[in-house]
C-alpha cells in the first residue's frame, strides 16, 4: 500500500512540475511574441513562439532571410543534427524537461520549407 501511495504522490509531483513548466512557457510566450518579428542571426528572423501544453512541445516559427533556393541541399540534415545536440544536452528541452522542441522555417512567402523536431526519445 505504501508503494502505491508513493507512486501516486510521484505522479502528482510530476504533474505539478509539468504544469509549472507549461505555465512558465506560456508566460515566456506572452512576453516574447509582442516583440516579434526579430532578427536572430544573419539568415533568420524569429516570428513567434508557440507552446502546446497538451503535447508538451515548444515551437519556434522562423522566417529565412534568404531565398530557399539558396539553401544547400543538405541544410535540413545539418540543422537537425545541431537541433538535436542543443535539445539533448544536459540542460536540453527534450533531455532535461521531457518536452519536444520544434523549429519551423518559412520562406519569404511564409510557406514552410523545413521543420526540425527533437523529442525526448531522440536523446
């Protein structure tokens, strides 16, 4: 009986922790989105941050500052490796927080040209 009680309390603790993290991301989203779009590097503007608490995912929507025709053929493979390294490190969103990190890339006409996804199971 004690084991079941501890499991139940552990589940409540995880639920509270996930809810707290979700609330933090929603506050961050509310703070950041009004300041966007913003140039984040020479090739990219950040357009918006999207939090999905039900799916435990955080999405960054970005616009490329160059024509998608100028991207190297393997750009998405290289960027996915960087994305996974970032979100699977010791402090990563996927590895430490258990959330899925998503980057969506749009072209100049706001058409999706790429998507990077790192899930906790990828780490």
